C-alpha cells in the first residue's frame, strides 16, 4: 500500500510528533506508516485522514504487486 502521510503532514506544517499526538499514537507508529512498514487499521486511517484534511482514499492507495 502506498500512502501520502509524509507529503500531507509536511504540507500542513506538522511534525511527526504533532500528528502522532492528534491521532493518539506514538511517533514511531507515524514513522512506520510513512516508511510503508505498517498499514494502519481502518480506525487509524480515518483519524489520519481527518487530521490531514483529506479522504482515506486520497491518503492511502493499494497497488498490486505482480
């Protein structure tokens, strides 16, 4: 899954710590999501999309690997 978390977070002027606090997770979780090592639950994806002012579909995109 590809995501735009880092792109939208930096555009909003937020530090990883700021976003983590807003969505009630650790900074390490935000780092793992941004680096593609962790796919969030639907609930966390929803909280991230709200915090970043976008839709879940715009924030996360599934790409099949052949």
